[in-house]
């Protein structure tokens, strides 16, 4: 077997299942899960109709590069959203969800024959970044977030010797789990580091369309253009329909950016067999071409966060994030010993509410696990369930 598989860590939900295996939740309460970040709002009718109308596409092998009409729809969306014109013949590729593409890019750009090959990623982080790096033969350098700076990653803490070995940097904006959005000044710093050391930046932007302020989050391509980097050199942005359009099971998204990297990425994907079904491509076109369902989706999240955040803020340190559908709550003053796992297990046992302990979303780095003492709450279910879950969490916190 591939010996690199032994380097993989158990996924957070596997670890949580093991930790809660012997817990019997209180049956006086119906179960509510705020643990998994799986969108629960209804799939837009225009998407399901497009799937039904294009079932004949199942009889055809798809092209890895996607249909020209899909690439055009993606480019038009980028133009509407970010006021950026991209070349849909070489700067855009459809992918089977951002997760698959985030993993595959590492296999494309990393040269494992180089000594000390390194991938840098924020901490806490989306676990695919680590797995992709390890299976590409690289080592991972984690950069801790700083709660005192709105959970910005402390890039200045990374020494030049590490940057010199770095081939790939993962960033996530809006962040999972913190909801933090990277400002232009942070992008400028990372672009300058990329120019100096030659590493590729993979920007995970799958939460970009769920936000709570009037101005939408800054995207990486947008930041690059504002800083005069119109060729998007060494930059690849990842976006998905899963959260934006409530179609996680459709596995549809795109990558956009540096044409030279995407040329090699297309080559890798051609051999890997990562082509999107023609049926899904047609449904994706319908989704990218419509913004009404996206605005409605965003408003549903805004109502939930407006209702839940003040309730929880009465008993714990939690605030409205910049974007995304997670609350990143500090329970260190509530749980015995500040133990986020103990808090989550007690909440499940007593009130039948599932949340994800923050320490499972991070690794210890420089003596610190930046997720310790926190929980991630995914406000993905309906408003009534989110409010009911918040009531139970408040009751549990008060009991502690």
C-alpha cells in the first residue's frame, strides 16, 4: 500500500464519533445537529428542473475541460460578482466540487523530489489541505490564527527558511471555521511572499456568497486585480455551488486563475478522470446564471444568525462572523478545564444537540492548539431548529 496513507489523520467527524460512541443522548429532547457543515436549505427549483431536462446527458462521456457554455457562465458570474474579466478558454475549469479540486491541485503543483517540500496552511483548517499535502509527499506547516486580530493567520510568524521550502499555500476566505475574511493588505503580503519564494496560492472561497454586511467578501482574483496582478500568476481560486446554491450532492464548482497552472491541472485531471457529468453541467449553468436564489439563501442565514448570536452571547464569547455559516464560540470559561470536547459531549448527553469541538479542527503548532476551548456551530438547519438548539446550549452553559 502507499505508505503515505499512514500519515493521514482521522477526519474530525470520525474522531467525534469515537468520542461520543458511549454517550446516550437525553431522549426527552429531539436531536438537533449543528455539527456538520452540510447545507439544509431546499435546492432551487431551477436547478432540479435543469437536471431533469438534461438527463439525456447521462448517455455521453463528458469533456474534462467542461462544455464551453459552462465555462462561459462561470466567467460571466466572475464578471458580475468581482468585475473581473477572465478568459474562459484558459483561466477557468469546472470541477467536481471544491474539495476534490483542492486535493487534486496539490498533486499537480508539488514536486516531492525536492528536499523539505512544504505546504503552508492556516490553523484551524479544512482537513483536506493537510491530507492533500501529505499524499503529495510534502510536510505541513500550520499557521495559527490570532483571536485578538479577528482570527487572522499570523503569517509573520513563518520564517523565511520555511517560505523558501514552500511550494503551495492554502488560504480560506471566508474562513472555516472562523468566518474571517482576508483584507487587501493581507493579500498583498501573501502575493509578495509568493513572488519572493515562488509558491502557488490556493484560495478556498466556497463560503463567499454567505455574508452579513452590505459589501460582499473580497475575493483573491479581485485582490490580485486591485494590486495590478492581472495575469493571476501563481494564484488559483476555488468556488463551489454547494453552499451558494444548496446543492452539496451535485458536486459542482470551478477553479480560476493562472492559465499556466490550469493547463497543467487540466492535464492531471484528464488522467485522473475528473470530468463533470453533462447533466450536472447544465444544472450548474442554471445555478451560476441566477442570483435570486442566492440572495434568498443569504437572507435565511442572516435571520438565523440575527436570532441565535445574541442568545449565545449572553453566556459565552461569540460574535457575528464576517461571512460563512459557522459560529466560532469560546467555551473555555464554561467547560471543566476549558475542554471543548467535554463541553460538546456534555451538551449531546444532556440536551441532544451536536456541535463540533474546535480542537478537532486544528493541530497543535508551536505548543498551541488554536481550536482548543472553542466549538463550531453550523447554522445549517431551519430557523426554528437553530433557535431551539441555541436555547438548549444556553441552558447547558448556565448549568455549568
